[in-house]
C-alpha cells in the first residue's frame, strides 16, 4: 500500500472522537448551547426554588417562623413598602451615598493608577504602601468615620470611597502595566507627548481593566453604603433594616434585605451594560456576543 493509500485509509476510518467532521454539521459546543435553556430562565428557576424553600422551611421544625417568616409574609411586607414614602426616601439616601462615593473612588483610582503606573519610580515607592493599606477592612474605619463626621453621609462616603478606591486602582495599575512596550516606544519615536501617549496608547489598553475595576467597585460601594448605614445609623436602607430588627418587624426586615439584594442585581446589570457599551470594540466583547 502506498503512502497515499495509507493516508486515505486513516482519514476514512477516523471516528468522531478523533476530530473528524462532517460538512454542514453543527459544532459540538453549538449543539450543547442549543440544548441548554437560556441563562435568564435558569436564573428565574433558581429564584423560584429559593422562594419555595423559604415558604416551606418555617413550616418544618428546622426553623421557627418567628425568625424566618414564610415567603408570602415577606412579599406582603415588601408590597406595603411600595406605598411607604419613608422607604423611597431611604432608598434615595442609599443610592446617593453609593453614587457619590463610587464616582469619587473611580476618578481618584483612575488618576492615581495612570500616574503611578506610568512612572516606574512612583510604582516602586508606592507598592508596599498599597499592599499594606488595601487589605484593611473598611468596617475597621467605622470608629474613625464616626469620630470625624458623626452619623452623617460624610461617614458613609469615607467608608465607600476607601473600599471602592482600591478596586479601581489595582485594576488600572494592571492595565497600565499591560501596555505593549513596543507601542509605547513607537509613540515616543513619533514625538507624542505624555498626554498623547496616555490617550492613544495607555488608555485603550487599560480600559478593559478600568471597566472591571468599576464593576467590582460598584458592588463593593453598595455593600459598604448599607453596612455603614446599618452600623452607624446614617439615613438609608441599612438604618431601616436595623430599626425593623430592633422593633421586631421580622417580615419587614427580610423585605428590606430582599430590596438590597435586588438593588445589587440591578447595579451589576447596569455595570455590565456600561462595560459592554464602552468595550464594544474590544475582542472580548465580540467573543461574548458570538458565544
């Protein structure tokens, strides 16, 4: 048998597990994705399962209804919140603290990250300081915040900015470090100044990292805003949760907790939408759309 015949026999006997493909056949991952239910449907099914679990557990000896009311009671309390003007005021206070703190953290993180990452000497001088300050829990600063600003929005902003700033700064530093040195040297050889290099070379490379940092910071900012309101007593959803807990209004407390969870989901979806819009030109977004 000649080499050509051997090749033909080998190709003809290749099984599906050996990589043989049939013209016009759908790829295996495409067939699997068509059989899989939509992600949104799976998410709704998971939420429905959680509601059923919360509804059933209080009827068992495992959990007392005094501490975990049925889901129907929680939903009823949540419905009553919609007609409560003080609830909407508290929601506005929480969103105000979240938005202002996040905006300050994002601007400060981007400016500091680009400046530190672009100057090797600054990166070396600040590396140990960043690694020392970043792991400090923001809740550990609550006594300092209360001492400086009392129970006002300023205390909440201090904690929100401190926690969110590191999320943005670290991602921006990674993004600046990922800049192609050949592209940077080419820009220098063409006579581009520092601002032009940041705009045309550094920023396009760092933008995916920036958007990741903003998305992480948005979630962290919400957690710290509600935590600060809960512990300090600043106006907001956190304070409403604390008041409901101390007054024994357990269904209302759980309803407010559900509201904070839904708020977190909405913020995450908004952050992902902004990320997709800002990175519509990026390869990662095109791959995500294709898949």
